[in-house]
C-alpha cells in the first residue's frame, strides 16, 4: 500500500536500520526507541493488525516468531529478557496500521500492562 509507511520500508522506499530481512519479513530499529533494544518486526505483506491474521498466515507468523527469537539472541537480550508487543486497534494503542511486533529489551521494563 503506497500510503503505508511500513509497506514503504518493506519496499526499501523509506530508509530504515534493517536488522533482518528475507522475502517475507523485515525487522528494523524503531525510529523512537523506548528501550536500548527496540526493533519492529513486520511481514512484508500488508496485514492491518492481528485481526487480519487467518489460518493461511499461521506459517508466516510462526516464521516471524522464530526470527524474533533469533534477533533477541543477536541483540544480546535472550538471557536478560525482553518483551514482544503487538498493539492492536485503537484501544491497543496501534498507530501504524500494518501488523507489527515490537521487540523491547536491554533494561528492566515496567511490569505494568494496561
Ligand atoms: P504502534 O504504536 O503502531 O504499535 O507503533 C508504531 C511504531 O513505529 C512506533 O514505535 C514508531 O516509533 C515506529 N515508527 C513509525 N514510523 C516509523 C518510521 O518511519 N521508521 C521507523 N524505523 N519506525 C517508525
Ligand atoms: Zn503496509
């Protein structure tokens, strides 16, 4: 989608600090990091949110979580711990309408949820 910032990142039309890329996924550093390690992992395919995930996407989402685990190791937070967040919809605080997962770590994160 031409008006979607994450589609533009996936197409390489908007620059980002890429941490991982393959045919289906891209992971990049968040432009406004909330923790020492703050990556955004997205499918290149435009899905609006978790609400768009169907059984046909299950292999893709499984692959995505495998890459998250790998990135946690590469960025040195696998043992210290990290958080994976998918803000979904208005009440979930989703700003960018392209399915994405935040990987946050490198410090003790606030335990409060909600
Ligand atoms: P949301 O609130 O939708 O879950 O989070 C969207 C995230 O995308 C935010 O943390 C924001 O900083 C990040 N973001 C938005 N635009 C860009 C961009 O152009 N480049 C990068 N690297 N991150 C972005
Ligand atoms: Zn998109």
